[in-house]
C-alpha cells in the first residue's frame, strides 16, 4: 500500500493536535475554576464545554476519517478502499446533518466491527495488509487499533456500549498497552 506511512503520520499529527486541545482545555478550566468557585455549576461551564467540543470536533472527525480508511485497508484491496471509505463517509455525512454524535458513532461502530474481524483474522494467521511485518507486530497493530476504536466509541456514544464503561476503559487500555508492547518490542521477522 502506497499511503501507509502517510496515514500513520496523519494519525500521529491529529492525535497530537487533540492532545494540545486537551491541555488547553485543562488549563482554561483550571483558570476559570480558580476565579469562580461555582464555575462548574454555572451556565458559563456549559458554554465552556460547548466551546471545547467545537475546538476538538474537527480533529476528532479527522482522526475518525483516518480510521475509516486505515482499518478497512487491512482486508480491502486498495482499488476498492477509496470507494468503500467514501461510501461510509457519505452515509456518515447524511447522518451528520441530523446529529454529529450519531454520525461519529456510526463510523466508529463500523470500524469496531471491522477491527474485531481484523483481529480475528490476524489471530488465525491470515495474511492481511499491514505496515508491520511479522505475526506479533501485526497482532500488536490489530490490538492497538481495536482498543482505540473501542474507547473512542464509548466516549462518543456511551449509551451504545452494553458493557460496563470501566471494563471498556480497562480492556481498551490493556489492548492498547499489549499492542504497543508487541509493536515496539518484538522482532519483525517470520510469521510466528
């Protein structure tokens, strides 16, 4: 695949931007709370939350769009990847007109189901399209993506998650942690 590294770099830059927005939000919240002890109970707090949502929304959407291309590329040939991702994103856009959280949830739910399939196929030893070589690195990539999508879905659409949110959080954390260990601390040679 010709755009693997570009997708990876786009994901990293987007996550860094979301991190910067989060740090700004923490700082702004701390300053407002310090000057107004009842800030969290005021209308200003709701305005603050809406402002932070508006700032973070483009980066969150960009990251989900990257996932909408990144995850299907494991099992979909490159010539079908762009039309499939475009179809998914068009459906999400139609839903977006009604409710942006619902649209993000649709894309994330699709990505979660697809990534669970990718993980199952990876565990079964099927040859899929990964940037990483070697079974353990491919497994690490599949676990990391699954954890990220699961935790993102639980944040965007918490009512859709039928498992206890704490279990989702710790399960996602474990999947991401194990995935990162496999990605960064195992050799790339061989299939097993």
